[in-house]
């Protein structure tokens, strides 16, 4: 698996995209069903509906901490918008799925308040989306050390200089 960064910045929206040779409903299930998210991000429990609250156990973070998430919008199988909070702060995350020919594009958009810290955030999303690719393919999960700090300069370079 290539560990070249793919993230793009539009204003303060950080986007990371992956393509899957699978139907949109199958990719949707990979990002919304707890037993499947457990394979690449973390299992969740709670009220999975618009306006609902869930708790996600981050399976690949040190100490496997829990994160609270609020489901702001859920439009199967195309859009999921969640707001999360934990000791790292509050984040606004959107998953957008689009059918492209015989493939499905998954675009994760992290709506940042500021680009400060993007060099730490971007590599994590690259890692997690590559975890998703590997989990779907039945392959070994990547090593975070291949993403961070190696990708930090790329993401810092996306931020405007001020």
C-alpha cells in the first residue's frame, strides 16, 4: 500500500479521498456498521440516527479511548456528518460517498476551525482511510509510523502562510 499523502485543503476543509471497487451500499456499511468500523477505526454503541449520540472506542489509538459523537446528518448511502468530542477537542467530520462508474468514492472532510495543527491531523486521516482499505481487502493494517511524522510536512504545506 502506498503511503503517499492525498489530502487536499479548501479553506479550512481538509479532504482525504479513497476509491473502492465496490458498490456504494457496501462501502456505506463499512463506515456505518459497528462490527465493520471496528476493523479499521473503532466499534461504536448508541443511538445511530440523525440527532442521536454514539460513543466510539478508538481501537487504534493508545489506550483505546472513547470518543463521544453526535450524528448531525445521516443520508444513506451518501452522507454522514458527525460532531465529535474527546480530550483532543471537538471535530466536525463528514463522509461523502459517490458512485463513479463501477467504483465508489469515499471523501472524508474534516471541517477544521483553523489550519493550526493540520500537520498532525492529516496523517491520521490518511492512516485511518488506508486502514479501511486494508480491512476491506483482508490485508494487514498499515503501520502509523509510516504516516507520522513523514506526512507532517506535506500537510503543513497545504496551510496558507500568514
